[in-house]
C-alpha cells in the first residue's frame, strides 16, 4: 500500500506503480513475461519499419600505387545505411529484426547495419528488455521459493 500513501515522494510512488504494473510486485511472472513479449514485438515491428537499412552498405577500397614501387596506401570507406523504400515488411527484414531484438535482450551487439532510427530503437530495447527479463526471472524465483 506504499504507492497509495500520501507521504512518499512522487518519484517513489511512480516507481512502485511501474513495478506493480510490470510484474505485480515480483509475484506475477506471467505479467512480466507478457510485457517482455510485447516489448520484443514492438521492437521487431519498429526495426522492420524504420531501423534496418535498405541494403547492407558495401565497403570500397581506393588506393594509389606510386610509380617505381614503394608504400601502397588504401582508404576503406563504407556508405551510411539508407532508409528503406518500397516494401519494408518482408521475411528477410523480419528475420534480421528478430536477430537484433533477441541479441538486445541479453546485452549483445547485433553487428547489423542500422539506420539512425534503428540505432536508437536498439539502444532503447537494450535498456528496457533486460530489465523486463530480470523482473520475470525474479518473479519466477519468487514462485519457486514458496
């Protein structure tokens, strides 16, 4: 009942309300897992729609060879990922988005070339989804301990 008390700060009340809504105070594993699934589904949809590049950028190497031999210098350049045009919702894009999302749940970098929006989507999911996974693990642990 602390979140209903009038003498606690608004920030603490908000935190307790979020904890109640997301995992039922650590007693509702199904609620935490449902929120995790919803967050992952939202991340996949956002990545498919806005986050994945149209094509994987190709690396190009340019260089000069001095006359008469000598040191060769190469410059490796890669184009910035471009936003997709046309049909965004394809099986291949879904598979890439699923890979990025599953990697973000366990704090791993996907190595996928993402657009600017995709980078922010992945950063947000790398913050929120492990928290939801932790809440569900704690709720399951609470259930097993009883």
